[in-house]
C-alpha cells in the first residue's frame, strides 16, 4: 500500500488543485492519498472563504481519501512552522510514504541539498538573518539572503537567491527541512505550478487560475465568473454554502469583533500576543484612531511598511482576534509538534486507510473531539466557533459543529 500526502488549504479547491492531486498520485505511484488541511484560518492569516468542513467535502469529491486538520497552532504561521506541522502529521500517520508539493520550477535539485544544511540552524545562519532584519528587511527576505549566503551564493543575482525568493520554493524548502528534522522516510516529490502564479490576481488561462484570482472573482463578481476555473463539485458546494449563509467569509466579517478587541485592549495585553512585535502594539493603538473607515483592509494598509509584509500583519491580526499568546505558541512548544491527528473526513477507501492508521499512528487519532483533552485542540475548537459566528447568517449548530457532528463521509 502506497500513500501520498498533500498539505493544502483549498481556499477554494480549483482546477489547479485537481492537476496537483492527479500528478501527485501519478509521480508517487500512490494507491491512496491523505490531505492535511488548514482549518478556519490560513497560512497567510486570512480566514477561509468557506468552512473547513466544506473544503473537506471538496477534497473528498475530488478523490482525496482521508482529510486531517492542521491545527491552528501551525496553520496560521510562517512557512517554517506551517511546513513542520503538516509534515509532522503526515509522518505521524505511519502510513504516508511520500509528500508531493508544487513549486515554480518543478525540481528539487537546488532545494534538497540546501534543506540538509538548513535542517540544523547554525549560529552563522541566525547571525545572517539577524543582520538583514536589523537592516530593515522583512523576515522572508532576510531568511532567503541568509540561506543563499550560507550555501556560498551571496550575490544579488545568484540562481539560489532567485529560487528562494519564490513563495512555493520557500514553502517547499521548509517541507524538506521538516522531513530532515523529523528523520522521516517520507519521499518528497514536486510538480511545477501551471498557468498561474501564487499571487496572480487575474487569470491568464481559460481553465486555471490561482486561488487568489478565484476568490477575487467570487467576491467582486459572482459564482458564474469563477465557474470556468472550478470543478463542478466545488461550484456546487460553494453555491450551497453561500445560499445557506455560511459564506463568503472575509476579514471584514470579523471587523466588529476585531475593532472591539483593539479598542479595549491595552498595549501590554496586545504585546503578549503572537506576532505583535517591535512595538507594533503601540502602532496599532495609534493608527486605529486615524482610519477614515473602521475596515480591516484599511487598517492593514495603514500598518504596512517595507519591514512588515501584508502577510505578517494579517497573521498578527488573526492572532489578536483569536487571542493566541506568544507563550502557548513559542518555538519550544511548536517544536514538540502537533499532539493528535484530527480526522475531518474520509471516503470508502479512506475508511480502510483510517483503520490501518489507527494501528500505525504515533499520535492519537481523533474522530470525536470530546475523546481527548489537548491545549492545541482547545484552540482549534475555539477558532472554529469564532469563525462560524462570523458567517453571514450564523446558526448555533454551525458554531458548535465540531462538538455536534463527526467526520464527513463521502462514499462514491
């Protein structure tokens, strides 16, 4: 039995994801697939346009056999911890033997040797990162420059630096670093992204667009505009979720709650929260009073500087909204890895895989959240409730769905 792992967000699942899934099974030779899916809030800090349950259903409809939730402790994080959380869960299943991810180049020639060196963060790497940060760079740029220099390619035009400045290469590198740190036997594969860049806001192809472009069409136009870029199953699920008042969810859905927290929190209490660094608590309190309109997008624009990327600031606001403290998500805590395997859904084949996984997993396999107590799980449950409370038409059964319903079963 061969099983390929995918670490995904599916926000929403589109034709590019179908290509990735199909090619991942082909090049790995896998019989089964396991997807590690981000929960309500995603790696770049924004909320999912629809719930984790709807996105799980999309994954199963496409053909994924088993969907496991990436805890919020790792889902809303920079690439290093996002990748580590996802890879650690795949490793802990005891059944996944390969990991396939997308990159701009579709090759691991440069990333594999670099990952072996960077798996052990040397004082030299840390010193170079600190140097670039002190010069005013944001963290992703500082890390790329430091990594390239450690490998002996410090020049502005070096091939390695150019590779590291592409978002999927950076995330891919951290998947490889994570597998090294876990001493995992999982084999990595990569495929090239096709027809759409990670940040492309407009489609350049008749059938494939980035998730960013798809969301833009959904929010500024309608479902029909996005339809050419979506599988029929995704379109149907989106239509149902929107019609029943469970989407679309955007940052503005949380505007009232977030503004209330910012207005009533002291700088000291804000400073205790994750990614509120280097005096940002004071900048937040100062800028919120200068906004023309109390919109999250306007606040993000006011906060943005060369040093603080839009993504870093979105993650900071997510941690403020969800009250994620630096103490509960410190590097020493995160380095211990996720504490469980939370099953969100499975197919008929996935049911067989789940039965096998219960024998091989090195972490508790959770089908009902009430079955164990864990600090990460408590965060997940609170996050899901807060997310559902922001639906256009929230209902109690949606807010407490984690407690009331089991995994999604989709048998073809």
